[in-house]
C-alpha cells in the first residue's frame, strides 16, 4: 500500500503532538515532519514529496491561508484551527477539509476517508495539476515534452506553451510516473515517449536538444536506446 506522506504545521506544541498521535494510528499515513511555523514548512515542501499538509491558520510570521496559496495543487491541505470564521476562506482555497479545534479522533477519521478517496482516484490519473501563480493547469502527461529546473521553479514545456510552477525538480520527480518520465540531468526531466534520438551528450526531442549529464548518460542509453 502506498503511504500518504503528511506534514503538520502548527505553532502550538499540544496541537502538533495530538495530530502526530492521530496520524500514527492510521496505517496508510506516514508522518514526514511536524513544524511550528510556515517558514520551516516551506523549506520541507521544496525538498520532500508531501501528500497532505495539516495546516493551522493563525500563526506568527505567516498565516496558514497565505502558505496554502503557495502549496502545489497536488498536495492536499487540511486546515486545523480554533477559529470557525476562517472556514469559508479555507474552502475557497480548495482545502480538502477544515478541522475545528479541539479535534476529536472521530472527526479526524472523517478527513482520512476523504484522503483515502483522493488517493485511490489519483493512482489512476493520466494528468497532473500544476499550480502557476493563482492559476491551476491540468496537463495530460502525453502533452509534456520536458521539464526544466529554474532556480526555485520548474518550467513545463508543451508543444505550444510553457508553464512555470513554484516547486523543485526533485520533489516533482517523485510524483511523476517513472515509466513515462526520466531524469537526464540535474536540471531536466524528459517525457520518454517524446525522445527521438541521442546525439553525443544531448538527447533529442525532434528539433529540441536536452543535455544529458554523465551521471545519467549510461542509464539513458540503456533504457531509451
């Protein structure tokens, strides 16, 4: 069973401890980390594949709702707060659920049922939802030519356009199906089905050349040619 990787973000230690205990009772959940502020959470989200964020709203430095706007659309957000007046804003941000403190285990289980449903649907997906600014783009895997790292962003290249998204290539690589996509360089992932040739140290996608680093060259040559 694929485990759902979770991150808890809350400035209250008791709240973090409670959610940690709840998560550890559910066999398909995996707790990656608990952090007390959105700044720490942002760093983890760049480096790790996170499926669900349990996110408090009222925190110092940055509100949970502000952090939610920067989280990739494929990562589900469950807001956890003592203030019911934020519920509407939470659902406007497409949150999976809104848990009002104090959170009972029974109510927590209701959220887990939603996660389970999402997980089962996602396993059969042939598309990826990409967040670019405030916009969401649903891309067919078959339409993506390649993906390039650009500092703290990645750029999805399609035949007729490109889309920039705030995430790392490393985290994206863990989410993409490896039978369709392949890392060929620390800055590039290519769609295997779009590859038409290999010229020297460059992989060719029709008239596009992508550099292949020495780290990946032997694997690229073996698996694609």
